[in-house]
C-alpha cells in the first residue's frame, strides 16, 4: 500500500516523494533540514507509531501538515485530538490523496483532472 | 481536520484487491489526463510507468486465476467477457507505459487508447450495476 500511496502522490505533484521505513527516520530527516510539504503516515508503523510521529512533528514543526491513515475508526478521534490536519480512513482511492495534495501542497504543476465518473 | 477515505462503518485494512482496484482507478485517471493534454513531467511519467507495471502484472495474475475458477462453470460468452476485461487492462497498462516513455501519440493511437478506456469503464459500470464487484476479488 505504501508504494501505491507514493505513486499516486508523485503523479499528483510531479515531485520526488521521500519514503521512510519508520517514524524516527522521518523526524530525523526533517530535523536535518529536509523540506516536506506534507507528512503522511499510517498509524501503525514500526518503532514510532503514527500518533507519536504526529506529536513529535507538531511539537517541532507545528506548521507542517500531518495526515494519518488508519483502518480503525476510533483512531480518527485520537488523530483529531493530537492535531492531525487530515485523517484518511482505509480503504481509500487515489481521489483521497489528490484531495490531500490540493488542500495542503503548494504546487505550480497543473493538477490531475477530476476522476472519471463511470 | 479534513476527513477522507472510507467512512467508519466501512473501514478495514486494504487488501490486495483494494489496492488493485485503487491502482486501476489511478491508471484510468492517468490515461484520461494524458488524453486531455495534461503535462507529463519527469516524476509524473515515472509514476505512470510504476503504476502500469503493477496493474499489468496483477491483471495478468487475476486473469489466470479467473480462468482456473471458471473452467467448466460458466458459459463461453461470460468467460470471454471476463477474460477480455483483464486483457484490456493489460493493454491499457502497456499503452500507458508507451505514452509515459514519450512514444509518439499519433491520433489513431490516442483513439485506440480512448476506445480501450471506454470499454474498461463501461465494463466496470456494468459489473457495479449488477452487483458483481467480486470480479476484482479472485486473488
């Protein structure tokens, strides 16, 4: 699923998407000065879970947009309480990721067209 | 907080079928965007090729699985329709890789791509109409 998300985002913004195998690496990357428009993470990831990652990022980089994904309904409320900018319930389609990009990513690229209606 | 994706009642972990469906939808959007003349760009082209590779392999596997399941159980017409659907998806994936690699998109090629897309979208709408979405759930 991670590859699908990265592919859909790369297509949408026409930029490189950085992938991390755990939350620590994502935080370390930001601390080392790497820029990122949004941070999108599953709640259930190794080492540092999505909630811990969200808290760490919001503490150090409050203006970064953080989006959490989960298949557990109760995670939505926790995400809201911790300051997530968006919550994506699984399963989701590419349209959800396009909406995230339209909302949070400043882009000079022409956005992809609306999804087919059929 | 922006809320997207499945509503709480329908939330579940994404399995291979969900991911294939999402990837196929993404491939359809990519092809329609190309036909409408949206700019490609380096990373966008790379994403199209990566997605098409996934969809092509998965459609090939699903088509094989479907043939095994349908052997002797369905009419020849139904068998052909389902088999042709997966063939069309594989064709769409190859067409997408071609345009993402910059192969010339002469009008007749774009017309063939458009016809293939229309067939796939019609077939998806038809399956949804009769409630047989399981055609994507044979893995």
